């Protein structure tokens, strides 16, 4: 051939290619591939298993999957049965089409299609009629696919769009729906069925037509043996497996979390969480079971978080998502509610860090005279002298208010915010002592994050819902203060009935809370591994009489703790700077201090946890340490201004005046201090006492039906006005020598208390039957 001829051929070839490119390009521009993704939104657990799915715009269930997520068996079956030459042909297999045409003509009906996987994808993307024109359109689309996409991309289009019966689209949705497992966990028999099912999804559905499904499946398996792609023994094992379909409903675990994350990312096809599916399922089942015991309209929420990294492993926003009577659609993990007493551990921890208290510091649970804010304890009445640990464990209100007044409400609120706790409402904008009893708003999610500081050396971590969420930690208090607070709260539900040795092995610190009016019940538990938060109440904010943290939320907390294997955990290790020290009441100082070595000043010993060896004395202890002058000749109490003889100076530790009704007689001021000399009138005036004279202690009163029970409250002694309390509730005041009329007294046990303007107090008990 001449050079001229060769050039002519090259020119013709180039012209032909140019024409093809021009025509193909114009057609490609006019008829672009409809590749828009239309997946269901699938919210998965940490391992990728679906928690909840949302249909796509066509009301289909289509879970996104790539070929790398397929099991080797399914991929081999699909390619081997449907399109052995998939990786070699340009989109159309002419030999397969000729063979199919010959078979169809010979049989007089359509028995084979000859379509490649690429052609099937073309039909899925752009459906057409079964005609010659439709087939031509399908072929052109197949070439178009091969021109633009790789074989892997084409395969991914097929496995995500192939029909599997009903509203199931794609192999992953079919695998979960029919067999309850991802596509990479299918058995050979199950994979064979899903490989052939798109050919006739309405006739071979395993949940409706198991016999037809088996015949289709077995045909695929025998073909693998005929083509020598699989050994006969493997095929025989798969043929022996029965066709069993779960016909499962669409997954609906952690539905409120799924809704939350989908609203945040409506265009996401797959949203992965840090949830553990098995734990989520167990807790949801427990909540549904327990909710049957709740009053009408009462729901519950649970959040479980790993302390190490803040990963949320259980997110149950309501007791039963499908129960409209319990407002199951309302996510109470994020709802702002009054936290009741659940903020108290943070106050005690900060006070420990500041050196205001140690774990056994003396606090007063007694009437608050000369104070505008007079809260009562949840259980009613007063308890007198209590340790910081007892006050926190029993969630006593008056000691907490006493401590917050010392620490400062605004400072406390600021420290909480800096530590990451969300606070809202009027009480957060203008903090006061009422905030420690629930006078602010916060969420279960924020509360769980802050409580984790007890197990994280004082650093709170924000709960993380997804793997790509960065860890955010905030300083709340020192490691020593965190551990001592944790230790103060660690113990079984009936703490006082268990030995100290048992307490030392207990792995869970916990705190309850009940908001005003019985609207919310809380319980938060912290172990070495995780923090568990529980809320119980009515989502509409109305009261549920009888609801309380201890009776409603705490039992649920302990059941979840056991369910998660928490009983096998070890307690938190003691920090190096935390030690135990023997201390004395009422001073609160170490047993070996000079003050406690004289005048029987060490009246009660306690073992306290202290930080850095510092033993803070009782709050306002300067008012409890009294210097006494005694006449050396008579031993009577005197003052330099009213005595001419030699005197001896001594130091006495005294209990707060308001605690005297709870003390044994020998610890009261009248017994502790030496008798005053008659020459010192000022001293004799100090030794006044007050006594209730309205009725005797342990009196039994009878309330007749239809009659109003009334008491005239009077007291002798004391100084100035008298302030009266019944079961911790302030009743009013009477003047010296006067009386206060107390009407409408309820039946049951009562603790009646009175305190005068000098702090002298008395109390007694009575019962109304």
C-alpha cells in the first residue's frame, strides 16, 4: 500500500471517530445519564447496622452500599449467573444477545433476555417499553454508561437499584428485610436467592412464595457448579439450606435520635452513630415494660454515655415511640426541664475544691431563722446535725442552701456554665439560692455530660452522637474533689442498711432529683466506664403526684446499670492526694488538734476524706469556738469586767444553737458551759432556753370527720419572736408570750419546731389520727 493510501485510511478513520464523538457528544448532552441519587436515609449503629430508616422520595427502602461491602459469595453469584463477561464487554454482549434471540425464536416466546448487568442498569435508570425501540434505547444507554463510568461504578448502581419485591430497592435493604443481616453476612444460599430475585421480584419473594424462591435459588447454585465456579460440595451445602425469610419490619431503634440526626442532615444517605444496637434494643424493651407501671401520660428517657470518649451508646428519648398517650414522639433527652436536686453534687464538689468542707463536715438541717428563703426537705421535717456526705446522699435541702450561700449563687452558676452545663430560664439569668433545688432549666443530655466529670478527674465531656464529632471537654473541678464527690454518692439504693465494707466495693455513684410539684423525676449514675441518665415525667410538663427520683427514676437506673454489666465494674481508684483523716464534731477539725484535746471538745468522731491533707473546720466555726473565763476559786464562769479574782481561760467547742433540740443533753450549751456567776448578769442572760408548751412530745391527736383540728402554738423562754415550722414547712411567727393559731392540720406524723431570734430552738413530734 502506498503512503498516500495509508494516509487516506488514517484520515477516514479519524473522520469517523470525529463524527462518532460529535454525534455521541451531542446525544450525551441532550440525553444525560439520570444518575441522581435517591437513597433512603439510613441511621446506623457504631458497626453499621440500621437503627432506623426513612424512605426515599419514591417511598422506597434503598440503603446505600458499595461493592466493597458485598460478601464475596454474593458478588461471585451475581457475576457468574447474570453476566460472566461483565468485566470484558463494552456494555453489550453480542454473543449473549444472539443466543437469547435464537432461544426466544425457537421457543416461540421470551425465555431469555441476553441483557448484561450494564444493560439492566440502563433499564433501571431509564425504564423503557419491551419493544425494538426500547431495546435500542437500552443499548445506547449501556454504551453511555460504559463511556462515563467504571465497571465498579456500574456494579454499584445495580446493587443499589435492583428491585427485590415490594418497596425494597437494592441488595442491602433486601438483605436486612428478608434475612435481618447486612449483605456481607449472607450465607451462600441467601446470596444466591438475592442474586436471582431481581429477575422476578414479585413472583420469587421468599416471604410470600418460598417454594418458587427455592426453585429460582437452586437454579443459580447449580449453574455455579456447571460452570465450575464453585465446587459441588459447596453447592450441595447451599442447596440443603431451607428458604427462611424473617419478613422483618423496617428497623426502628433509637427513633428519636434518628429523627434528630436526619433533620440535621436531610440529604445524607447514611448517618452513622455511636450507638450499640444490642444495648439500645435491651434498654428500649426495658423502658416499654417499665412504662406500664407509670401513671397515664408519663414517659421516660435514658441516655448512656462512655466516660472515656463521650460516645453515646444508648439514646432513648421516650418510653415508647409509638405510644401517643405517653407523648412518645417527644424527645425528652433534649427537653429543658427543672433538674430538681441533681445539681447538688456539683456544689459539694466545688466546695470541696475550695476547702470549704470535707466529706464529713458538719452541716445543719434545722429551721432557718432570720432568712427569707425557708425550703423544706422532700421528706419533711428536720434532721439536725448531718455530715456533708449524709446531706448529699439524702438530698437534704437546707444544708445545700447553707452551702450555696457560702459559695455564692452567681459564682456557682458561672462555674457550671464554664464546665459545659447548659442552664436556662429566669433562675439562670439571675442566679439565687433556689437554683440548687431546681430553680433553673437544663437537659438530660447536658446533665449526663457534666456528671461524667466525677469519673474523668473533674473534666466533663460533651456527649458525642457520631464518630466524626470531636471530643469536647471542660474543667469542672479538681481530680480530688471529683473523686471525693463520687465516693460520697457511691452506695446501694438502701445505703444505710449496708456495711461500710460493702460500700467500698460499690461501683456506682448516683444521685436523684425531683422537681417542684412532682413534674420531673431524675436519676444519674456514674461508674468508671459510663454515665447513665434517667428522666421520668410527663412531657407536657404537668404534675404527676407520687412521682419522685428515688421511687420512679432510681429503680430504672439500677436496672439499666445491671443490664449493661455494671455490677462487674471496679470502683474508681483513689487519687494520690486524697487521704482519710479522723475528725471531730462540732469543730470539724482533726482529732489531734489542740482544740479537740481539751474540755471534751471532741464529742463525735468521723472518718473524713480530705484533699491534700487539708482539714477544713466547720463553716463559721469561729462562732462555735467560745473562750470562757473561770474563777479559779469558785469555778464559775465570769468575765474580766465582773470578776476581781484570778481567772483561768479555756476553749470550748459548741454546736450551732439551732441544732440543740437534736443533741443529747450533755452536749447542749447549758450543760457544756460552766455555770455563770450571779455577778455577771450578761452571762446569765445568755443561757436562756425555749420550750414548746402547746402539747407534750409524742402526743396522739384525734381528728374527727367534719371537724377542723386546731392548735394554739405557744413556747416559754427564749428571746423575741418565735418562728414556727411543721415538717419543715414554715407556718408563721408569734410574739414573745403570744401564740400562733395552726388550723387544718393534716393526718399523719408531724415534727413541730420553733426557733427564737437568738437561734434557741425546740422541737417535738405528734401524730394526728
